[in-house]
C-alpha cells in the first residue's frame, strides 16, 4: 500500500480509501465490520462516510452507516488505525432525497453545520472527525451529472466565506481537523482557496468528485487545480457503480447489485455508455486482466488523485478491488484507453 499526503498537511492517507455507502442498506453491521477489518489488514487507513448514507437516502436508514462505523471505532485500539472522513449534506435544492435531514434545513450555515457535526460525532462515537467535507455546494450549480452551467441569479445561497468561518471555528474547537469539498466545480474550489487566503481561514485539503473511465470531466478544469494547489482528488465511483466490471452488459441484471436494484442509478446506463463499457472490457481482456482491475488501476495511476474510494458489498469484491494496486499499465494499454476515450468522451458525466 502506498500513502499520499492529504493536501498540504503531514497526514498520510492510503492510496485506496474504503467507501461505506452500502452499509445499512445492502450490508449489515457485522458485514461492515468485516470490511473494515479486511481493509485495515490490507493497509487501508482512510474511511469515507457521510451523514446522508446509506444510499439510496431514506429517513428510516439515514445515519446507519456512520453508526456502523462508530461501533467499530469504539472497539479498543481501532480509532487510531484510521483517518475518518464524513460529510455534511448541502441544500436539498437538487438532491430532494435529502429533504428528510433536519426537516430539509440543510443550508451550509453555522446553525445547520454545527448540528450536523454534533450528530455525526455521536454516531461515530469519536471526539474528532479527521476530514469534514461539504457533500455538495450550497449554491445552485452544475453537479451530479449536469455538465452545462446555467446561472440562477435569483437563487439565494450561503456565501463560501460564511461556511469557511463556521468550519474554522469547528477546527479551533477540536471537533474536526481538516476540511474538504465534494461534487464541486472549478469556480467553487477557487473561491474556497481565495477566501481562505484573504481571510486567514483553513484551506480545503481535498476534492471528492466522481472520476472513472466513463466520466473524466474532472480533468477539464479541476485536475490542474488539484496538483498546483495540493487539493487532490478523492475519486468516487471509480467502477461507475460496478458498470465497468461488465456485469451489466447485454442487458444482464445480476441480483443484489445497485444498478439492478435502483433505477435512480441510471447515470451509467444507456446505448453510448454500453458501447464504451464494452470497449473497455474488451481492452482489458485483450491484455489478460480483469475489467475491474483495469478501471481501478487506471484511476490509481492519475497524478492528481490522492485516494481512490472503493465500494463493495461482498468480501470477494473488496479483495479484488484491493488487488488493483498490483496491476501494471503498459503503454499499449494506456494508448488503448485513450483511443476509446476519444471515441466515447465522457458518456456518463
């Protein structure tokens, strides 16, 4: 396992991060603990969760993921083994499934962020959250699969400076250590950094956005920012909800899998996506490797990626995902990826 610095800090996080959004929906507490033990044994020291989880968001399960992680952290000796990242939901303007959290009062102001932090700390059974992330912007902007930006001048939102001041106070109080953003745009990252410099406020250390062979939009405006400003990518959905394994090709609907269970994950479906996935699967097999290994190893290799977030529902999936660290990417394979990308450019943003 390799380790990389988190932003400009001296905190070293593992190249792979254990994602948790299935816990409480597709995975039991016992299974969650099994995943954590496997991950730590493999050298993973970075765990990502959110107050919203599990997914899909529902009032009756909300918070279970943090609770399951918390019961593991409470075991003797476990807390010091991992760096814990969680997220506060943004305004439920676009993601209406979050409207049940705090009765829909999820704007990123002092009152609601403080409420969210206290509740997460209780569920996680810890005194400090290592990395606290804004799950999506408070302002109306293009995220969650929307490429084009359409300005909405009439929509109110909490100023980034105001949000940063709240987070700064939480760092001073010891409740959180570092801050990051998620589902953010180049302007948003720039403004967080600008306000931090102007006002003497904490810098963000990471950007958690989707990134995979079907969605390389991060490269367009954020990759340079991630490198030059040391705000590396925490890449989520590196397997495109499992679509890049090829298990859904030709209309297959494997039981118990996310794209089979929930239509809301249609982001990685469609005729163009199908052609792109087939091309990547064929390329992987021509080089004698598993399609999942190709997809993960490629994300792992990007110089703007701090950590790749893995999601799994079964132990064998997690083992396979961790094994992606040992997969070489020869030039011929990388050239093949670029040829496919040129033909099917970001089919699933």
